[in-house]
C-alpha cells in the first residue's frame, strides 16, 4: 500500500503508512511515531514495520538496569568479578524500541528514554491504548517523535506493507527559504510552537521526495509534511481569511522601483504557499479535534488516568525502582538490587579486609549497609467526590433530584475508577453529613430517598461541613473534590441567625478557607434563573462554575468528571 503523498486518504491508515515509511527511511532523524487506538490496522502496521526494521519490546515494568544496562548478577557471582549486561537501549540500536500501553509509562522511564532520544541512542514506537481523551503517553516523548497517528477509526488492515524508498534523504536538496517560511507560517497559524515539530516537518517534506526518488521537494510534499507532522499537533484553528483587496491595479512602477516590486511578488508567493499548506492542514484535522479547536478548546491530555492521586507506598501498588535504605517500618528488602549494588565493590573490599585479623577474604560476597536497597511501590489513592447540596427553598426538589441521579451515576463507576461519594445537605439552620464516603449503591439510595428539603440557606454551614469532610478524606491519603449545588443566595449566617448581608460574608469566608486548603471545587448553579451569586462563590473557592438551568443527571456527571483531581503527586 503506497498512498500518494499529495492526497489525504479517507482512512487514517494511509497517512500512517506514509509516516511509517518515513520513519523507516531515517529513524535517527524522525526518532519514531505514536500509534493511538488499538485496532487491527495498528497491529498490521506494526507487523509491517517489524519486517522493515528490528523492533524490541519494552516491558511495562522495566527497571533502570534492564533499560540502561548494568551488572549481570548471576554471571558476576559465578565468575567472582563484575560482569556487565547490555540494556534494551543498547540492544535496540539500529532498530527501535516498541512500548505497549505507553499512556501508563512511568515518568522516570520516560525521562531515561527522552535522554536516549536526544543522544541518538534509540528510536521509539509508542502504542497509545488510552480510552479517554485526557490520557496520553508522556509529553516528553511524544514531543520528540515526528509522527502521531490515530488508527482507532481505521477499517483497513489487509495488505499493509511498507514499500522501500526509491531514494535517500542525502539525495534530496535542502528546502528553499520560501518553503521554510511557508512551513513556519503554517505552524504559527496552527498554534504549533515546538521548534522540533518545524524541523520534523521540513525533513518530512524532503523524505516524501526521497520515497519517490525525486531530488527536490514539491508543494505536494510540503502539504504532505504539514498533514503528517503539524496537523496532529494543532492547538488552534487558523485565523479567518480577510476580505480580498480591491482589484484596481496600480500604474507600472518606475524602473528604480522594480526591485522592490519583485521582492513584493516573492512575498506574495510565500503567502500563497502558506495559505495552501494551512488548507491542507485543516482538511486533515479529525472532525472531533476540529470541533474542539473551533470552540477555542486546545487538546488537554495528560498521562494520568484520573483515578486519584499517586502516592508512594511501602508494601503494594505498581512496582517502582528500588532505592537505598534500611528494610524497616514495613519496607521490604530488594535482595537482587542489594546484591547488584554490592558486586562491583568486591575486589576493593577484599583488599581492604585481606590484612585484618578475622577477615574472611574467601567470603562469597561482602555486603555493607550502604548496599541495602528497599522496594518501592506506587498506588493510586481512592477518589472521593463530596456533594454539598443546598436543600432549601421551593426549588429544592429539582436540585435534589439531579443530585440523586448524579450520585447514582458516579457510584456506577465506583468499582472501575476506585471512586467514592459522600453527601452533605444544608437547609434551615443546620448542615449535616447525610452519606459518609461510600461505594455502596444501596446505602446511597437509602440515604438519598430520606433526604428532606425546604427552609433557609445556611451556605456557610454547608461549606464548613463539606470542608471538614474533605480534610478528613485527605488525611487518610485519598483525594477529594467538592461539588456544590446551590444558587449561592445565602440567607442564614454561620451562627444560625437570619440576614443576607452577614450570611454572604460568612459564606465567602468559608469558601476562602476551602480555597486556602487547596481543595478542588465545582459550583453548579441549577436555579431557574442563574444570578451572579454562584459565579462569585466559585471565584472565592478558586474553583469552577457551571450554570445548568436545565441540567439532567448525565450533564451534571460530565461536569463533575471535568473537575476531578488527576495526577497530583503526593
């Protein structure tokens, strides 16, 4: 399958094949590619790439010793001297490392790979299996790879092959200044501010010419490079075209001004070329991303799954690299790592102990305190969403109905996302915790069915109770987020006395206390006519505001998911 570089194919596999051919043409220049979306098309493309170059699999829990190389413990103990083993980076030279489930890659491993990419020691193929738009491989890697291809929607996979190039990059002339300026203008129009991306685009244009055995890049090659490199990185839509200038032609310039005119004509040609490249980029941006950019929403992607805070643990969770330390306080000894740390020093230690009385120079291995290593783990803390519901007034029934529906939807995901919910209700002169943090749907439904409504609005009391619940959650090592359903029109002060002025001041003070604690908060105003009070409350909370006069439970759940704490290191 050899798609034409000048035509954007309907199926994304066509461009992915082009990207793979360019990568195989010059792995040291393009560094690699990211393939998003598990599909038969991606599997077929990886297989075809494996027929072209050597691919080494990167284990999901690889450690520094296996990645970078180090001491071969078994061989060293057998030989009585340090024996070095090669690492995956060294073994993959001349080919590429392929990393599955790259969206879950540990940050430390990503850093090692980024350094290897910069040093020209390795090339990478990242397989992105993320199910949510917010998930992605580490940006430190994807920014260093030339191509990103999304094959989730591809329906073609039969007969995928990477045809050999008819030429080499060395046989293609460097891009002219006009072409370089057009690429730079296109990158600026798309909001691509990475210099690496601009360099990749220029080399991709030359690479497309090399694939066809041509000595110079054409406009079609430039369009193809924009489509493959710049369009997937777009963070905004290009500005709208301005009205065309009047068609009145000025009189011919004097002879002394002809040079200026020729320069102006050259600039006009550069503008025309950049406009052509921008149109090529817009045509290749996926429809969903195009809609986001049209609304001014740049893609927000992270390497976190959004299931809660990451925290270091001593006994369970995702294995991390061992570190120096004593095996106490619940920490476990990493025996292999401890032996590996001791082996390189055996010759020196035997010489030191050889002349001392009682020293056993024939000991199989001499260990010291500084050799000890302990295991490290990382686990995700449970996530608790605390609903603080204004149960006062005539609109309480509608607000409570939406809160009940949202709580039930959140609990439906509890076992998948390790999330819990809690419910605080405030009305009259009181605020209380109706539902402590739980995953029990039966318990939640029973508490929700008994939730009363009516009375005044003690906003400050409700916020204070919600903050206390959040602080208790955080103290237990879990992450907390507040979802406050109210119109913000408080009329009961913190001491239970009526009066709007004091109630407003007390509410603002309670909100500032939550903000000072750094607790994520979302204010949802679902009153019939949202006023300024809800937005003011959100500002005091340093949180988000959402006005949903016609909210339903699913809309509310989507808003709640947007405010969940993600990826915060403990």
